[in-house]
């Protein structure tokens, strides 16, 4: 029986130094395009692994690829990818560490030494070097020349020390899905040598100046140059969580956006990919990472609820009722939302009617096809996706207040 490396070489995969490359037995050769290039020192494993035509890995340093999916013409210069999906033309520099739930859509990219986990970058979003950007969804921009960007040496602070276990109900929404997927929104800029303390929400067209850590939400089209913080030293109270409701609402808004993105894959991307099995498979893999992000957010919210056990016992917290509802209902709320219809039926039907017309002329690429949508179709798409976000928030809010 031939080893996987030999099978791939026979299929025509280009190995620059095959003697230094290791391919595990669980890799399916049929999921590796013969038109990809693999440089010296790379390690490839996992039955999920999928490498598209024109993709190049390890140009600058060895790459470890585990259960990851690289679409056509993706580039990974060096580093480690686990349970990560890159769509067409997405790229990552040397020193990359991408972990589960990461999704970079078309032409999104990171420079050297970036860390992603449960990170979703919509098309064109660019991150600089030396970045830790976990538990974030970012959108904005219209092209590789007009894109949302995160400056170098940026951190999304996604963990707080409150409670016994710490808190990761901290995902941040930079832009949004209902408008961001249409690729016509003003870009967002997060200046380098800075940070964002999650969970935060930043609107399209806003600029957060370099050199500061931001702890507030900002709307659209704002230039923000730092935040005033009064230096202080005081006893640390690990139960001093503050507003439980604000964190819950931010979490639900983020989960709603992930549900909207999942529906976009189910209806729009898969509709465009009809008849192209490889493309449909690629989009299904991307959808799987969105779904894993939804599950991760519910787990984080459940952990947050469990962290409030002592506050529940004390019974004196201003949001005692919400704490009780959270602790008893997070998983059942998640299950109810997962089984709900995709948004408001009227809005879905209105968009579906327009989508059917658009699918008759698919265009050369998915990006070009979406950008050619007329204003009425874009408005219908946004209304449908917003109804999904609203439905998630409505179901959860009713359950938590009932």
C-alpha cells in the first residue's frame, strides 16, 4: 500500500523537498488538488484537510496543517493551522497560529505572527503583524484597496478574571453580518499598538486611533482618539462583575450575527455554488466553522452563567432574576434558536424572490456577483439577515425574562 505522500506526488502535487514533508495516513488524497505547492518541512494531517488549486504553503517557514481547509490560491507562509478555513485568495504570514473556528473569507489576510481562534474575517479584511485577535467577527470595505484593517501589535482582550473560572463571554463585533456580507460598507480601522476590551461593538466607517486600549462601544463614522481612564488602586473583588445584562446582550447580538452568516452560506453561497461539487464542499466547510463559533459562544455564555453561582447564592445582585434564568436556560435557549426558521418568513421570501433572479446570472466569481446586486436586492438581503439577528435576540430575551 502506497504512503499518502507517494500518492500525492503521483497525483501531481508539487513538493519542493518531498523528503522533508510528512503526510499522515488520515489525509484523503482526493481532497488535495494536484495544482497546489507544498514547501519543505510541512506537516499535513487530518481527514478534514482540503487544499485547493493554486494554493501554496510553507514558502517562508514550515507549516503544520491539521484538519484545515485552504481554498483556491490561498497562501500560508509559515505556522500552524488547526480546524481553520481560508477561502479563495486568503493569506497568512510566517509565525501564524490559527485555531478552531477561524474563518478567513476571500482575500482576507494576516501578516506575520498573528494569533486567531474563533476569528471570522469577511472578505478583504486585513490584519497587520504581531496580533492576537481571538473571538472577533470583522467586516467592512469593498476591495483589496479599500478594506477594513487592524494595525500591527493589536490585541483583542477576550478574557477577564471575574469569578472562579474567569470569563470569556467577550466576543466583539466589528461591523456586522447583515450589511458586511454585501461588501459595500465603509472600512473600519483599528490603529496599531492598541487593543479592544471585549465584548465591544464598532460601527462601519469608524477609526480608533493607534496607541490606545478601548473599552467602549462606538457607532458608525467616528474618529476616536483614546479614552480617559483615571488611574486607581483598590481591592480586587472577583465577584464585581457589574452589569450582567450588558454582557448577555452583547453575546446574543454576536450569536445572532453568526446565525445570519450561517444562513448566508446555506442560502446564498450554496445557491451560487450549485452544480460545482468542490465549491459547495468548500462553502460547507466554512459554514461548519461558523456553526462551531455559535456553539463556542453558547458555551462561553454558559460558563459566564456558572461563574455567577456565588452571586446567585448571595441573592443581593441587582440582576438576580437574570442570573437565575441564565443558569437554568442557556442550553435550552440555544436549542430553540437552532430549530427556528431563518428569520422573518416575509423578509426571507422577499429576498428569495430576488435571489432566484440573480442566480440565473452567477458571474465569474462570488465576490463580483454579490457586488453586482442592485440596491433593492441588497436591501432585501440586509432586511432578511437582520431579521435573523432580531429573532435570536427576541427568543433569548423572552426566555430570560419569562
